[in-house]
C-alpha cells in the first residue's frame, strides 16, 4: 500500500500537479484502488490534526515579521550596512549580496523571502554596476540558501515539531554551517571577481559612514538576538519568540523608524496569509501521507534494507546525503522533511548519530535542493525577477553549489561543527 501511494505521488509530480494536491491525492486514489473507502473519511481529520498544533504558529509569525521588515524598508538598511563593510572589495556588490543574505537570514528564516527581498534590490544595482544579469541572479539565488540555515528557520521549526527535536538546539546547530556557506561563497566570489575583472570601489568606507550604516541597521539586527536570547534564557518558547519578533518588527517599523504606514498593513497581512496558507496546506497533506507510511512499518523495513547493504556508517551517511540532495531537487523542503524525516531519522539514530546532527544534515541538504534544477523554488523566484531561464541562472550558480556541497560533507563527517554550540548551551 505505501508503495502504491509513492507511485501515485510521483505520477502527480510528473504531471505538474502542485505538491500539496499530489500528497492529498495519493492516499485518496490509493484507498479507492484498494477498495478501502472507509479510510478516506479519516483523511480530512488527519489533515486538520496535522496543522492544528501550537508550534506551527511560529511559521506565519516568522513570515509576518519578515514581511513587516521588508515593507518597512529594513532590507535596504541591511544592504547598506553590508555595503559599507565589504563593498570596497573587488566584486563588492556580489560580496554585499552574500553578507546581506547572512544578516537577513536572522530576520526572515525563509530562502524564498530572502531571494525576493534582496533580489529586487541588489540584482538591479548589480546590473547598473556592470555585472551580468545571469551572475547577479546566480549569486542572489545561491546566497539565499543561507536563509533557512541561520536561525530563525521555518524548516527547522517543522523538523522540530515532526521529529520532537529541540527547536532551540536546531537554531544553535545551524549557525556554523550557515557561516561556513557564506564564507566559502565570498572566497569563490573573490576568485571569480579577479578572473572576470569585476568592478572595485576606490576607497573603504569612512568611520563616519560605518557608524551611520551601523546606527541604521543596529535595531533590525537585534531581532535574532531577541529571538535566540529569549529562547535560550527561557523567557519564551520558539513559538512565542516568533510572536515577539512580530511585535518588535511592528514597533520598530511603525513607531521607532516610522518607515511603515498603517495603510501598508493589509497588504503585508495578505502576503503573509498567502505564503502561510501554502506552507500549512503542504504540512497538513504531508502529515497524512507520512502518517500512513509510519503505520505501514516502512521506516523499520527501510532500516533493515539499509543495514543489509552495509553497516559502514560513513558510507551510509554518504548515500543518505546523495538521496536527500536528489529529493531536494524535486521536492520542497517542508514536505520532504515530513515524508523522509520519520523514515530516515530512526535509522540514523540507531547508528549512533545524534538527532540534532542528523537534523542539520537533512535541513542543509534539502535547502540546497531549493537552489538546484530542475524544480528549485529559489531559481524560479530569481527567474521571475530577472526574466531569465532557470538553467541560465543555474549555470552561474555552479561554483557556489560546489561550496554548498563541500559544507554538507564537512558537517556530515565533522559533527563538532554543528554540535559545539548546542553542547555549550546544554542541548547536547
């Protein structure tokens, strides 16, 4: 029965049916073919149970905080601060793009939000400064991968809920991989900039310019400090932290900086509602799908099958990485976590891999998949901004994808990179 569901789901993907509808259609059609119509009545109930969970409230809250800050002009302040810090380097705007993604990651927790917000500002600026549209879109899409890895992260909230893993621990474990990705991308950018003769600003920013940029960006940059500080100190849960982020974003944009008007709020709420509904619909249908898989005993059977191939933990980790990268090319991170998490995680735990370590491996793999052809969502967002073909952008991203792959295998085989911070704060 589970294999039938899988085949039906794969067929819906090939036909181009949206993922959420494919996940919903698979069990319905499967039960009809198996002449078990009575179970179809339970599917809506399971879908509702899947999304009627308090921790999931963090998803629309983090999205709302990001939308408020983007509409309130916070993104421009972040970009200006990044420009003052690294804009003087050769290929300065490409470096600015990467650093801004690292900083913006602490505000939105979403790769798509990162691509949309920063891409609409930086891609035109890079084109004006002499960069090709292809390269501008490529570096924007590649750097947006950092968004869901550096906390806060929506996919980590989903993983924590599904696998009963500490969200605070996941947030801490994501810091180093995100910084490694950003640092690696900046090294590659420096090499490409020198090779292609990209423009270089004549002078560094003065201390006065640095101070003014820092003053403009300081309050927005406190957002991740408030979120993580509140969680780690026990003041609030991750879900409550998302609510605190919204309150802080509103006060900052409406009252302190006065860059957001009350008339802007309906549009902000509408955009948040659309994004949240899409994510939560996928969560609900994927919960139904993964629940059926769990009941079938497939995770246990898969574990036995994997052990029958090899008991070498390093080889198994390599194979799992390849599997998740391939899945990430075709499936969005949220449904992939909901489907693969309950299947792969128990097997990895039985091998002695810490839950936090495997969680970060999975989240990073699937996030990189968002920027990988043929169905990487980030690529389509960048394509909509630039009107370029997806494969044109993907070609320019290739050197950066190599960096991401290196980081994936670093965190896989050097667990201290992800586990040190959680250990310091008592989550390991």
